C-alpha cells in the first residue's frame, strides 16, 4: 500500500512525536557534513542519539519544510531535540556546548550520566 500523508499524519505532529520518544533526537540528511559533525559531537560525549535521516523517509521533504518553519530562517538540518524540547540547529547546539549548558540538558534528559 502506498504511503500517503493521511496514513502518516501531519509532518509537524510526526516531528513532535518522534522528538519526544527518545532523550536525544537529531533530524538529519545522510549526505550533510554538518549533520555528520553534530552526530560525532554527541557520540564523542558518550551520548547515543536517535537519528532520523530525512532523505531516507517517504515524507522527509515535508518534515524538512516543517523544521524550517520551526527554526525560522535557519537551515532545516541538523535539528536537535533534547528531552523532547527543541534545542535548534548546529549554531544553537554548538553555542550550548561552548557555554556549558549542553551537558546539564543531556543529564536532565537522561542521555548522559557522568
């Protein structure tokens, strides 16, 4: 049976549902170098993020457009959610990492124990 928007649901609702199901969720595109860098950052910290590759999803383009609406004018990927809450794109995640607020967020979400 072909997959349609009616069977999958609204892209924004799907993003919110997927983002709330795991401690750290990254919406990515498999060929994006910035997406690769953000995944490496979390793995290097000992965090095992759940990654959704939008280019491998039947409604990935619609989800990408919904993420762009969420972020304003920022690029649509990578987008990171921690504890079900939107952290943002690469710039916001790196700023949080540099200013020391990323680790407490990860601990609060249960993604990092040390």
